[in-house]
């Protein structure tokens, strides 16, 4: 398959620490990931920034890692809270609510117009 799955992201980012949550849908250009330890997010971002390709290779795509701060973090929280409220209304308020703190936004670059081109990997 020539699409990136949550499991693909988890496998690549799992090298830096335990990936606790991946909010990424098939076909989307970006998503969010949360690590158990904040240091893991820092390591992953540093590695991505220093990579020759400009990000981490996931399948045949480049994953650019950006920290989620400021307005972007606030927007994510508002969206998440709205979705959680709808979910819990349907569940009848059973269970406990957990908070998701995104550490990084993942941007998958594809070969679509106005986007970065797909990367060909050279195997020797």
C-alpha cells in the first residue's frame, strides 16, 4: 500500500519513546501524536530537523514534525473537547475522561499539487 497508516507512524516514532496516542486519518496530510514522555517528542523532532530529507521517512513519504504550541494547541484542545463531549453524551457519561496532550503535529508530504514531492529511497 502506498498510504501512511497510524501503525506506520507509531513504528517509526516508537524508536524515540513510547507513543501513547496517534490522531491521524488515512488520506490526511497532517495529524497529531503524543508520547508518554515529553523528551521523546524532543528527540524525534531533533532527529527530523537534522535529517537530510527534512523529516523522518515513513514508507515513501517524509514526515515533518512540528511542536504544537500557542493557537494550534488551543485549537486542538477545543476540537478534542468538542469531540469528547459528543462521545460522552452518547455513552451516557459512563467511565472517566482522559486528557490528550499532543506533543507534535505530523505533516505528511505527498506528491499532490502544491505539496512537496514524494521521496524515492535508494537501497544499496
